[in-house]
C-alpha cells in the first residue's frame, strides 16, 4: 500500500514541458516542414 501511495504522490512532468521544441542537430532544420508535407500532402 505504501508503494502505491508513493507512486501517486510522485511529481510528473507537465504536458507543456514535454511539448517543448527540440533541436535534433545540424541538418534537421526543415524536418517539421517535410513531415507536414508528407502527412498533409501539401
């Protein structure tokens, strides 16, 4: 029971912290645009 309580009390990251932009390195500047092009056929 104590283990369950500790799991419920544990702080989890907010969704907004998970949705932060990420830099994947040199050469990946247009990856998002390429993915949009593939998904939305633009």
